[in-house]
C-alpha cells in the first residue's frame, strides 16, 4: 500500500491507499458488464465539452474518496482565491489572474486595465486587417511575424494554427521562437519586408531567444527595405510588462501593448500576447475564444467538485500518479486543428507543476507532474501506440475528438480510430482468444502458444475521452481553460505553487558563462571536464 502520499494529516490518504489495494483485480470491462449505467454515471458535460471518464480504473467509491480528499484540502476555497485575485503565487507574492482576462462581467480584478489593453489591441488589429496600417514604403501589411518563446509563443501559435479556418482576412501569421537562426531565416525567406509587421512578445523583454531574433529582424529590415529607410514604428509592435525595455530596443510607447506580472507566461495567450491570434482571425473571434474560456471558468468556480470537469480530471491524474505510480500522461487529439495542443500542454503542465518543494517550504515526498506528451492522431497510432498497448507500464491517455465537422469520409475514419483505440486499450485481447484463432488458422498448438504471448494485449489501460460537436473558437477557449484549471487543481492537491518556474533560470545563467568562453570574451569560469571537453571540440571545429 502506498502510504507515502500524504499531502495533509487527514486519514483520507490512507483510505485512498487501502482502496487502491482493493482495486488490484479491478477490470474496467467487467465494471461495464456489471453496471449498464457506468457510462451515464461517469460522464459530464459543460461548455460544449463532454468528458467521458468511464474508461478509467475507478469505481463510484474511488471518485467519492478523491472528492473527499479534495475537500480536505479546501480545493473549492482555493479555486475562489485564484479567481478572486489572492496572491496564490506565493513565492513571487502575486496573483495569477488569467481568468480576469476573459471575464466579461466587468467585475474581475484589474478590469479597467484589461479593458483598456483590449481596446488598444482592437484598434491595432482593425488598422492592420483593414490595410490602414502601412509599412515604411506605404504598403499594407500582409504578413505578421510573432517573435517570442515559451508562453509568448506556444499559446498564440497553437491557437492561430487551430483557428486558421476562421481567418477571413489577408493577414498571414508566422511564429518564430528558436535561437537557432534556421527558424527566423526560413520565415524571412518567405516574406516581403515592405508588408511585414513583427510583434515582439516577451513579458520580461529580457529573453535571449526573443531579443536575438528581434535584433536579426531589424538588421534584415534595414538591409532589405529599398525605396525607404526603416521606420521601426511601422514594422514593430511589442507586448511586454517592461515597456521601458521595448523602448530601449526602439519601439515607441504607442506600439507597446501591456502585460502584467499577474499573468503567468504560460497563461498569456489571453492577454495582448494573443494579438497574433486576433490579427489572424479578427477581434470578434478572439473574443469568442475568451468567452469559451469564461464559461469554463464559471463552471470551475461554481460546480460541485464531483460535477466539475477540471477537478475530476485532476483527481484522476492524482489517482494514477500517486496511487498507481504512472509517470507520464498522453494527450491524443483526433482533430488536426489541435496538432500543437500537446506541445502547448507540455509547458502548461510541466512548467506549472514540475516542482519538488511544497507550499510549506518542505521537500515533497511524492511524485508531482507526470511527463505530458502526445501528438495529433492518427499519427501516433503508427508510432508510439505500440507502447501504450503493450509496454510494461500504463500511460493514462486523453482522447480528444470533434464529432461533427461536416460530411467527410476522412472524419468518420478518424473518429472510428479514436473510439477503437480507447476501446482496445481498455479491453485488450486475451492470450487464449489469440491462441485459439491461430490454431483455427492451422498453426500448431506450440507455435500458437508462443505467438499468442507476443500478440496478447493486457487491456485495463485507462483513458478519458473529451468530445465536442464542432470545433469553434468558443470550444477551443473552453478546452484550454479546462486544462489550465486541471493543472491548478492538481497543484492544490500536491500542495505546490503552480505559478513560478525558478527551475528554468540556472541553465540560462550558465549559458551566458558558456557563451563568454565560446567567444573568448574576457575572464571566464572553469567548468567540469565534460563541458570543457565539448567547448574544446567547438573551438577545434571553428579553426
Ligand atoms: O524560461 C521560461 C519562461 O520564462 C516561460 O515561463 C515564459 O513563458 C518564457 O520563458 C518566455 O518569457 P518572456 O515572455 O518573458 O520572454
């Protein structure tokens, strides 16, 4: 029995551990046979999304115990505190108010600042999309390049790509994040300097990758613009919490949209960091995205824990990570619009909850965020699903699918595959059944016995399925908010701060020292033999 998972003194954790023990022989398929109402009991609807969580290693008792555990940790109070703007990011002494950015009630904290920012953003979007905004040579804008990384890239890129079917305008958005110049050059090759607007998105305006790319772009514009010299104010916008730093780069105040320290980078697509989304699909559609998220926020805030989609998902995550020892979690969108969703979720889940010290400043003694991974399907079926079906451990998976994108034979096959995969993971295929089939086909008993060993599928591999009718901005907004809140609810149970990310800093600092050594810039520090050896190889290669 796992007695180590005890985020509080309550006996509930031991009850859960005992319950887990009693589930050793639980079979999901058998549970369906025994209870024809299982699907009806274990699915929830809200904000256009249906969550079917019936294909999990759970009984009604499991859910009750998990909910009791969440109550013990005052999850509902903590959800209210998040949305009310309490300083839930305790290590940085500030709130995490992404919900305020999609609150249309007028009552959210910082409402006036948020409204003002969106008004300015709407003006800029209108000017660019209508052709009123012109570049240095007087031509309208046809291409926008978002330069940012992490949250200043993944959210805007994922959403813009997902909703490109809603782009009725002439503006094409590109996204550059990598410090590897291959990234920026491959975009620069495809665009015209006269008709391109660059948006430098960086909350801190100190991020190496973003500033290096911004510098390269300015040099490129200076070199490539003919017939007029570069007017920075016509080709650059910035979104940042540090406007003075954008000013140092040469971007005038009028071209700077605000960000705030109370919005975490991985939640920033809801702020003006999402301007590339709005430039692509228009402000109206951007607002629909926000509205979808707002519906999920209201649900998260007001629903009972056992009816609450993000909470149920989070509790299942805890169940597997802390009672079944799973170390990763797959996200499998059967919806091409969501092809970058797993990548977006990696930052959301792992930068938020990849923590090992709790809110009482003690080391955590139990696993926190499992590795989040996945890809758009059915591509994964032809690569890693082998491990999902027959690997030594199990990986809880989320299947995400659109039900009705319109008449399309491709889609029917896509959905059939989605439903088939979760079914196969759950049911598996027994050794004896396979052996029998092979013997009937003429194989000897002994060969069939061996073959069946390799072909049997254990089953009882749990999954959630999230479906919606049609993919729209509202649905995407709800879906993103669902995962954001799931991650927050996990953090409450793990008793960790989901909103800082100090772990990313050390590598950044060391890279500055390594850089100095690579370019022989002044006195430098000594590294370990491996790092020194690799630096020597670099220097040799450059000779
Ligand atoms: O290095 C991690 C990180 O700070 C993320 O949290 C953030 O989303 C990303 O870098 C980009 O930061 P910024 O928007 O300040 O450039």
